[in-house]
């Protein structure tokens, strides 16, 4: 039986059901799910207009530096995270806290990432990167659970 054919246990969750990565194409600038984005590229640069379909409780600009190692290594109990990569390229690691599998994704400028609650995640900058994160819930340290899975040596 191939790995993909192994039946899931009733309580087993798949990583792919808790993450969405969209490659955004500025020629089709209106994106809906789970936030509304309007993207414009011109000779002056890129503009991304983000209007949440719900109230915004968290809005943050995050810088990721290759020399800084891993950022994240946690999951949220209740918070959905939506992150738009403004510039750069990173490796994204995702896992279900009760499982051993870790999936890796390369995310870069123009990607929109949505991470649902209970999905462990960590980022490693492959080049200097800048991202905008938004959530309908305010940031709450009590909602963030440290789960150090990813190390740089």
C-alpha cells in the first residue's frame, strides 16, 4: 500500500487541510479568500490593497533575515493567520502538533499564505524578506504555543 493510500484514522488531520498558499497574479488583481486583495504593478512599484472581509484584530509587518535563523516554531490555538509576502523568498515549515510529519514549502514575493489554528509553522529566510500579516483576532501571547521543531545548525 503506497503512503498516499494509507487510510486516515478518525482523529488524524492532514497538514494540507490547514494551509492555503496562493500564487497571486497582478493581471488578475482581485483575490477573495479569506481576505480581499487588490494588487497593482506599475513602473513605480507594487501596491497591495488589503481589505479584510471581517474586522482586523491584528495587522503586522514582519521582516525576515537570513542571518536570524528560524522565526516562528509555534502554533495558535484560535487565530487564523493570513500573510502576504511583499518581497523576498522563504522556506515555510508546517506540522500538526500531534504528528511527526513536517512539510516544507517555498514561499516568495506575491504569495498569500493562510494558516489555520492548530498548524505549527516556522519560517527560514532564504533572502531578506518582508511580509504583511493580518488576522481577525488580536495578537494574544496566550494563544501562541511554542513548538520548537525546526532548528538551524
